[in-house]
C-alpha cells in the first residue's frame, strides 16, 4: 500500500506497452495521457468526443514527450455499438496488442435521458460504452496477456455507494428516469466495480481493477455547480478538499503501472493503492455474474477481434 506514490519516480519504463485511455481529452484522463506519455510507451490511443480538445492534448504530448506515438480516436460512448466498433477497428485488429486499457470516461448526475440504443444515459456512457469496447478488445487483450502483464483499470467512484436498493435494478436500465440522477450515477459506478470482478473471474490473465480517484477538480461536476445556488455554494465550500487532476490521476497511474504483485484482480482501490471493500453490493458475486450475463446478452450480436 503506497503512501507516497510519485509518478515521475515510480512509473517504470513502458517500452512495448500499447495503452488505450477513454476520456483523455480532459480532467483525470488527460492527466493520465500526459503522465504515461513521459514513460516511453509503444503507443497511446485516447478517446473522447471533443476533437479540438484531443488535438490540444496531442500538442501537449508533442512538447512533453516528442517521441511518444499518440493517436486520438473520436468516439462517443453513447453511440450505437457499430459506430464505436468502427472507431476502434481502424486501430485495433486481430494481430494488434493492447497492454493497458483505462476505462476512464464518465459523466455524473447529468439530466435524465436515453442513449440512441435506449440505455439510461449514465449507465449507457459509464458502463455500456466501455462494455462495447471491452467486448471488441478482450480477445486482443487476452492474447497479449499470454506473455505480457496486461491490465484493465476502470474508473469507478466512492459515489457507487449511492446505488439503488439491490445494487443494480436491471428493469430501470432501459428507462430514462425510473431512478433519480444520483442513483443512476451510483448504479453505473457500482457496475464499473462489478464488471471488473466479472472480468477477473473470466479472464484471469488480465489484471482487472477498479479505482476511485478521490475528489478531483475537473469538468465532471460542472453541470452540478450550474444547477442551483445551493449546489454552487456547497461546491465552493468543498473546493479546498479537491485535488488537482495532476494529483487526482495518481490512483489510476498506480493501478496501471505498479508491480503486478501489489494488485488483486477484481479489487477496488481508493487513493492511493488502498484496497477497499466498498459497499456491500461490491462483494455480491451473484450480482456481478448477473451484470456480466445481462451485458453479454445485450451485446450478443457483437464479435470479438
Ligand atoms: N472528478 C472527480 O472528483 C471524480 C470522483 C470520482 C470518480 N471520478 C471518475 O473519474 C472519471 C473521469 O472524470 P473526470 O473527473 O476527469 O471528468 P471530466 O473532466 O469531465 O472528463 C470526463 C471525460 O470523459 C469523456 N466523456 C464524457 N462523456 C463521454 C461520452 N459520451 N463519450 C465519450 N467520452 C465521454 C470526456 O471527453 P469528451 O468531452 O471529449 O467527450 C472527458 O474526457 C469518470 O469516470 C468519473 O466518474 C471522478
């Protein structure tokens, strides 16, 4: 359990590692791209919707780490699965390798809505969009893991504790507003933890862990701050508790690069590197299996690479 993780000192040489980070255009994901780029990876791919922000991150990487091959993949996690698949297919195929997949992109307590495929929008973004990517990429990751240390790091949140009674209410996933928007966030972030557990059980060679980054000053809470005077005031009161993205990324970087022996696959970690049980529902293996089976059924028309 590290007490003084320092990325510049503790991240090893990442030669030959191919890395994919979702939501690398801002906040914690952007900080992850910039930090990992300085450690000699073979290639960093990062995703987001905002092409302008993607170009700006590439410019920053060219200054910090000119030799780092880097590619922005424009991709909305709410898109229909075929759109996500097409965006990734240009860069990953049967003979590719993928060493580190950081499922970081996320939204929090945004207004009720449905994705084009009819999923509640937070569950659609935070869980389903990443599950679509994982369904496509897990074959590549599993093959890479035959002779390499391969990791799946999912950004969850202490906010998973706001999940509705029972953990995941499957009957609400295809409705926009059966739950409040915070319960929807909690449900999606619990799904991130349970999906890691399910991955760990089915793909033991892939090290799958979920992390909470801490409270981090990013764009995530912008919509909440704009929502009301009370939320804006509470946000101001709490502002001294927030970390910068450069520090808020530490737990992600630790999980992605610390010696493999320090991690337990299927585990959930608070910053930095503290293995934590999380809410009771996080240990519900039957619920993790149910989420896996439900997700597989939803994506049964998709093929792995
Ligand atoms: N900040 C915190 O205090 C905190 C606490 C607990 C957990 N987390 C978790 O940390 C992760 C990163 O959040 P952050 O704080 O860095 O927030 P952020 O600054 O708002 O960044 C979110 C990222 O996700 C991407 N994204 C959002 N919706 C997307 C969509 N539909 N399709 C594709 N990409 C999408 C955004 O890219 P585009 O705008 O380019 O699409 C952006 O790069 C989230 O999973 C969040 O739940 C954060």
